[in-house]
């Protein structure tokens, strides 16, 4: 087995909640030493967000911060500022997701850190980025989803669009940041210098549009809410069966012909499989309501398993709309190792989503649990050259903060 690609790279993760911590988790899985820096007292606000286990940990935090070492530093003390300066001087990457300019007040802005450490790759994540008229505004993934045009396109016509229930903006921006950081590290090999990466949630969600922008710029057509199927890709959508929901993707001509013939052979109207009006995408789109009037009741009269078996038999892509418990038990997910198990000293066995990285010659699964607040203060301080007496004094005075666990 090879070493993981980023072994030997030190990352300072000075971020909170989701987008930044997700970047740190990804870099840790790829082999980097990721040091999570938190404020004294409560630490990352994500510690108290969703599925709170105790006064310090949540499932949310455990998922996003596994594989990291944790320090908690009081930057208001001169010794804390020196600790952070030494830490950033030793780093290859610095990740933050605060409002633009916020870290300048702490001496942790790009200009100051790069002046001391020219090779530093500094990645900022914010709602709107560090330039433009909205750069100063606060925002979360929800804000970017609304402004990007994505939210307007989903849901049932005539009703407010639904919440997506996954943090699309944060996660998509986070993985783009991972790609940009790795590219900057590679560029540093040639130039010897790092650079500032400015990632915006709003930017990344706008970049996701694979058809809506050109629909408008090339044809003047504004995408609209379409509910459970896509009028421009008949037949492609969500259908209700007798005991659940499933999706069918029969929008390609040959797949449609097989699907239509199947319906006719299993109780559908005579001639449905040979109706040439439906044999091209344009024809299916033009006659979409006629098609749905046959397909919907045909699916609704059968259990999900029967519909899936019939469609699998003719190689038409389909799937059940699964609950989370079904996802975790799915043999494909089990086979791909997409649920990682960790043994936590207080909570016992944890089962959390794995990352989708798959390398032929190294394992990127993280087995180390997320750190307690300030858990690795002493060992990180020692790696920065602080002596034992200095470390003891900083810990006693709360400059290096930690909670004593039973």
C-alpha cells in the first residue's frame, strides 16, 4: 500500500459548522495532519448542532471532524497569539469560513500569515466571496440555495419550494475547496509560493446549473417548477407505487421503447408500445400528459418490488426512493464501505457516512474519532517548540483550554 497522497502536509482548520470542517475531514482522509483550532469554552458551534450527545459532542461534529487533532486557544492572551503564529508558520494549508475580514482583527488574515509563511495555501469559504457588492453580507447554504436559482426550480408548481434537507451549498463548496487546495499545493511545487483561495457558496451553486443558464441565455426560457417529473426529458421522474415511491429514467429512445412495450405486455393499452408519437424525445415531450396518464396508474397498481423487477429485466434504470435505514442496509453501500464504524471511548460504536474516495493502493477510511475540545493542546504545543513548563503554564492559565473528561 502507498502512503496516502497528503501525508506530510499540515493543515490548520480554523473553521466551524459545515463547509470548512468538511474540507478538513476530506484532507485528513487523504493523509494530511489536520489540526482543528477552536475557541475556549464552547468550541465550534457545530458541537451543539443536531443529535447532541452531551455538553461537548454532537453527531454532526463527530462526522465532520473525525481524524483531526484538536486544540483550543485563547487568542486574547499574547501567549495564545504566539501559539497560533507558530502553528500557522508550520502549516501548509489554512482553512477558514468566517465573514471576509473577520480574521484580520486576530492577525490571521491572508496578508499577515502569508508574509510570515509565503508557502501557505490559505482557503477562505464564505457566502458571497471576498469581492463584489455582497461580500460583507452574512449567509448560509440556505441563502445561497435561494439566490442561485436552484430552489426556484424544485417543488410543486404553485407552492413554495421545499427545503432540500441536505446542505448542498456547503458540501459542494467544500469539495471544490478540496480540489482547489490540492491544485494550489501542486502549483507550489513549481512556484514555491502558496496563494489565497476564495470560495463562495453562491458561486459554486451557480456553477452547478447544467442546463438552466443556457436555457435562458440561448432560448430565453426560464426553468419552472415541474413537480415529480421533467417535461423536457419524458419519461424521467418519481412515481408512486402501491406501497412506496420509485424513480424511473426511460428518457432515452431505446429505453423508452422497451418500457412502453413492457407496459403494453403487462396490462397497458393496446398499441402503447408501438405508438410512434412516443419514439423520439420531442414526441414524448409533446405528448407527455398522454404518457403519464398511462404510466402513473400502471405503476400505482403494483408494489415497488414488482415494478423494479420488471424494469430491471429490460435494463431500464430505476430505483426505490429509500429511507435512511434502507440506505444503511443496502448491500451496495455495505460493499462499498460507505458507512464507517468507529469506537468512541464514551459513546461506544459510532456509524457515520464515509467519504467516497476510492484509491487502488491506499485506504482513506478514517478510524480516529473527532477530538474533544483541546484534547491535543500539549502535543501540538510541543511540536511547535514550546517547553514543558511553558505548556503547563498555558494550560493552567487557560491559554490552552480543555475540558477535563472523567
